[in-house]
């Protein structure tokens, strides 16, 4: 079954149904369904698969779905876990970001 959301076609696939079956284990799945509906969830699912292929960023997923950045990261992490895409999205905290500022005043010749 194919549905259209914001001029983007999404499909109800066995992979989507598998992810939906995990909503008791990943509260973000249930939250997205409750707050945004099945069509937005299906769109997000397809976009996360595209993210896994390196075709789209997490920020773009949030922009295209209308999900908050926190909800987008949580959903990407859940879908990565269920679908076996590997480790979830890499996030940065002040503790793991190099505090050294690049030298922007000099130019290399």
C-alpha cells in the first residue's frame, strides 16, 4: 500500500510493520504515532532508511517530518536498533568535542 504525505509517497512495508511492533519497547515509536500519525511515521521510517544509506541528514528528517530534533534523534536511534542498521546516530556533548578553536585568521599558501 502506498500513501502520499506532503507530496512524498510512502509505503506500508513489512519492515515498517516490524518497527511498529516494537512500540511497547521504544516509547518514541508510540509517541510519534500518537502525536503525528501513521503517515508521518511511515515517512520518517523511509527517511531513516535513506539516512542509513547516507542520502539524508537527521536535520533533514526533522525538517521533512515536522518532528522536533530530540524526537527525531530518538526515533532514528529506535529504528536503527529495530532494523539492525548498526549504531544509532552519533551525538556530541561538550565532553567529547574538541575545545580547541581552529585558527581562522591565518591562511595556508
